[in-house]
């Protein structure tokens, strides 16, 4: 395990100490957990964007899409335990 030194303003240091105490943690554990959560969120965001980009590319490759109002009506009916017909895809207008 390595050591990293950070410089933070006195006000933020006091806020971290108070928040850590309320959370029942040491300031060190609180800071490490905050960094870990931030890194995990960035990784999740990157994965979300990667998947969105792939799906966007597939949409343009196929040229097929379903209008939002038709998709929404279909999902609402499914949520009511109905068995609606899937909406027909239409050609994407570019």
C-alpha cells in the first residue's frame, strides 16, 4: 500500500473530520471511501457511455427505431399485465 499526500483547505479538513465523526469513521477512512466511491462512479459512467455509444451505432446501422410514444404505451400496458403487440419499428429519419 502506498501513501499519498493531499493538501486541503482548513475549512474542508474540519468538515471532513466532522462528517467522518458523524459517520463513525476516522477522517482517513472517510477520505479513502469518498475517493473509492468517486472512482467507481466514474467507471460506471464510462461503461454507461460505452454501451450508449454502441447502441446508438447499432440504431444508425439498422435504421430502425420505435417512436417514444409507442414504446411508452407498450411498456405501460406491460406494467398493467396486459399483452400488447410490440410496436412496429420505423425507418429512422436522419
